[in-house]
C-alpha cells in the first residue's frame, strides 16, 4: 500500500474550522510547575498560529517539554526546532528558536500534566530539521483531524515517557487513558512510523499511516514499541474493548501492528483495516471480533487468547493468513488469501464456518476440536484438516482442494448432502488414527487421483469416486447404499459387516474383504475378489471378467427379486465350505467355472467344498465346469406351488467330484462331443418318453429381440411376427433344457452355439408360417388342423425347440430332427449322450 505525500481529500474536507466536536476551545499552555528547563515558550507566528519554542535538548538530542494544556486547533500548530528563521507549510516564516543554540532536537516530547484529555484538531508541524514527535497525556487524547508534518516518528500515548540512563527515551508506562480517533481522523502518512500507546483505543474515523503500531492495555512499552510487558491494571477502569473500531472507523497503513495485552479485554474491528505490503499483525489477549473489512496486501496474522469471531466480516490478504484463537468462528463471514496460504488453529475449541467461506490460492491448514462447515465452503490448492477428537460437520457444505486433501484426527465426519473433493489425492483418516465414524448420506467423496479412507464405522448412500485407486479400511461395519466408482483398483477391508445396497464399480480390480458380506446391489469390475471369514450373501449382481469368492459360506439368494446373479466373462472361482444357490438364482461363467473349498495364492478354487446345494437354480459355464464337494444336491424347487428344476450346465468338459450326489428331477448337462459325462451317482430323471413340461417363460424387460424379416414369396409377404415375440435369453435357456431332457445333449449336430441355433430356428419358422397362414396367438382353422399329420404334444415351446413331434408335411427347411437317448452302463451310473 502506497500512501500519498499529500493529505487525502476526505481528510482535508473534514479539516475545517467549522467541524463540530465535543471538546472545548484549543490552547497550548506550558506547565508552570515543571522545571524551567522543561517549560516551552508558547507564542504565535506572524500568521497567528500557535508556535511552541521547544526547550533545549539534552546530550541525547531529547527535548522534553511539559504542558498544563495541549490542544491544537483546526489551523494547526508549530513545534519550532529551527535554529534560524525557516519557511513552514502551516505558518509561513518562523523565527529561529533561541533555545537551540547548541543544536536542534532529535526527539520532541510533549508531556501533558492535566486531568483533561488533549484535543488535537489540527496538524503539528516541526519547523526546522526533521524530528520524532510524541504527544503524551495520561488523561487521554482525542484526535479529530490531527496529523504531523516533518515528523519522522509520530506517537500518541496515554503513558508517561520514561527517560533512560543516558538521557534518551527508554519506555512508556501506560496505566489508564484512551486515545480516540474521531471526525477528520488522523493523517500520519508523512511520518515513517506512527504509534498509539494507550489503555484503550477507539477508532471512529480514518487513520492513515505508513507504518502503524497500536498497543493497548496497562503496559511498559519500549520506546520503539517492539517490547511490551503487561503490568497490573485497575479493574475498576477496565474498558469493554482494548481496541474498538466502529463502522465508520478505518485504519490504512503500509504495515499494521495491533497488540492488546489486557487479559479478557477484547478487540472489535467493525470498520475497515487495510494494510499494504508490510502486512497485518494483530494480537489480542481477550476476544477478537471482526464485523467489518480487514485486508492486507501482504500477510495477515491474527491471534486471540480467547475467541476469534468473524461475524459476517471480510478478512482477506494477498499473502499468507494465520488465525489463532481458543475458538474460531467465521459464520456468514469470508476469509480468503488470494495468492497465499491460510492457517487456522483453534487451541481449545472448534472452528465454525456455518454458511461462511474460507478460501486460499495455496494450502489451507485447519486444526481444531471440531469443525462446523454446515452450508459453508472451504477451498484451496491443498487442504489439511485436523478436527482432533470432535466432529467435522459438512452437512450441505463443501471442502474443495485443487490438489490433495487430507482429513486427520479421530473425529466423526458428517457429510449429509455435502461434498469433499480433491483434484489429486483425498485421504480421510490414517491407519494409526482412523476417524471414529463417517456418515455420507447423499453426499460426495471425490478424488481425481486416489481416494483413501480409514474409519471405525462407515454408513451412507452417497457417492464415492476416484479417478485412480480407491482404498477403504473400516474396523467396524460398513453400510454402502450409494455409488462407488474407481478408474483404477478399489479395495475395501472391513472388520465387521460389509453391506452393499448400491453400486461398487471399478475399471480394474475390486477387492472386498470382511467378517460378513451382504450384497443387494451391484458389484462390477475387471477382476473381483470377495473374501470373508464368515458368510457371503448375494441378493444382487456380481459381474466381472474374472470373479473370485472365498468364504466359509456363500448364499446366492434371489428372494423375490429373481435378480441374484454371480457372473464372470472369463473365469469364476468359488472357494467355500458351504454353497447355497437358491431358487431363480444363477452362477454363470462365459468361460470356466470352478468350485472348491477355498482359494489358493492365485485366487483359484482349490480343495473340496463341504456342501453344495443347487435348488431350483443354475450353475452354468460356457467353458469347463469343475465342482469338487463332499456332497452335491441338485434339487427341483417345489416350494409355494411351483416346480422349478435345478440346472448344472457346461459348454465344455464337466467334472463333478463329489462323494454323494443327489439329482432330484433336475438337469446335469455338458457338451463333450463324442465323450460321455459320468457322474458317480444315480440321479432320478424322467423317462425318455415323458411329455415335455407345460411352462411359459416371462421375459426380462431387456431380453426382447425383433423377429427376422419375413421372406417375400409368390403368395405375398408372410404374416407379421409381433416384435415382442422373441425373448432371446429365455428362448435359448428353455431350448437347452428341453433338448437336454429329450436328447441328453448340450447341442444338436447342426449347431454348436446357442445364438447361431436360435437365429437359424427363427428364420426356419417363417416359410411354414406363410404357407400355412399361421399367425401367433390366433386359433388354428379347421383347414390348418387338417394339415397336421402328427400328434401335438402338450407344452408351450420356444420357436425351434427340440421335441418328439412328427413334422409331417412341413417343408424341409423348417424341419428339426431331434434325437433322444439315455443309455445305462453296467455299473448303473447314467451316461448322457
């Protein structure tokens, strides 16, 4: 901040003889009771201004002058420090001071011995050589348009000057008195340094200075103001505020030091405080209240022994900001470092930022016993937050870091409808000091590069996102009902129950471990590894390229949702002691499916499971299927009046290594070309001549595919097929099951893939449908019935299903000759061909 070398227009406008003030008329009167060597000579200049011929300075260059009254009028006064006649700005030519024959003064002390405060309504000009000027009145000083010309250092003090052993000024002793800045204020921009030393200071107008130092309280203060020692104060005269800056008050200086030493007496900044490149330093031994505007072109350091309260105020700096108090409050306020860092420390309480803004271009460090950021914003290049053992409440709030953000301490984190975002790494808790609990209901935890969380408990239905890796360690329980997405690997290690009601998806590896795991949502990733020392319960979807599950017990239970699925696109390994695949549930691999008693170091199924129950559900692998268990039960589900067969299917080799197999009216089917599958059991199965079951297949809403286009014939286009007729997934599934019942084979001789066979069968139905004028859903006419030459078996089949139907006069392109044969070996074990 650069101050003008002339007086500000506002100062000059207010500096008029007509200014109304509360004090009496001006006057400067020497103290007749003082030593003659300390009594100045007061006269008037030729222009009528008071002229004070100061006393002869001592060997240290100090002229010490005593007054009974020292009031300066609006026209100002002259302190004559000239040995010869000299031109002045205020009074014109001034005669030389005869008391300065030995030389001019370096320091002019004007000490007032009066029960009345001094009223300074005009400027004090030093005539002659430049000197330091002090006005000291223990009864107080009111400055209303005062200022200094040709003064190097200017000081207003209610403390008594204390001489040193060499005659120099040693210190000030302040016990009482108030310095008030009113009216036109104080302009000291022509002095290199300006100081105010008083028990209390009231600023109700503007104060301009180059370098400003204000010290309040009962103190012993060194002459330069750098050393302050608090002394016993009279409690009866204790002020409400040590420094009180009202709404219309303001301090403007290149550098500002504000110090309040009286314990329990606060500082109130309701006006404007503006510091230049030199910065702002404020120390209050009581509370510090800011409701105005505080700005520094440099750094800003504010310390309060008690509470630091920014009540709707604005505190900004281009440089670093440091705030320190027993408690810090920025409710509705704004604290911002536009080009530096920000450090806020609450020594014995919390930091409140309710509906407030705390921002910095650089790093922000917050340390306190709890942080209330409800509806607030805290944003910086990096954020380091330590809420110690209390709560970080970020409800509807925002914590934003352009780079890294870390939340430390063993506090609770509440992030209901809030967001915590880092462009780089977001770390919440550490392995040695995890957070006690995290609630993330409808909130967001977002990291651009890596997200790491360490907590005792975690609960929420909010969003967790990491552009890179995600690591979560919870000592207790984890309940997740929202969305978790990671562009890299995602790992969650839970000491208690891990409950997923939402989505957990990763672009690479998803690793989940817990004492008990329950999934009613979605797990997705390239590689998924689930491990539990207890149970794994799946009521939702687990889908990955490779899936590895290790637990003591696995339950895949669709319940009423018909949605429990564990699927892998390449390989599925399950290592458990007990596996229950409940009705309508499905365990599927587009590659290999392996089931054993545990997982080896490569996450492959190994050993033998204890019990595997497949009741009205499906095990299916398009590649090989290997199942090793002490007991395997493949059971038709007959609960609630339904009859659903169980299915164990493989498109490649199948190995059922079990000591005991029960196959209750269900299906075990493998596609082995010319090699049979032999299982060491005698499962019950229908007779070869048994009729097909009467069933219909409701379709998943995403499984419909359009019918192939009808061929043009001489008789015109074929009858239309409704676009909703074909349920591809169900059709292929039913066709496999019926083919297995009727032929004992996975595929027929003409096709070796379900999809190819399905589309071929759809196309084969079109010409017969046209020739016979068949329309789906319309009853056959008498003529159409007469053309049927074979027996119609009961059942509703998907188009093209294998069956024991005499095809009669159907054209050759629409025929499907299915084979059905079950042989028995001599040892009694069934062989499927």
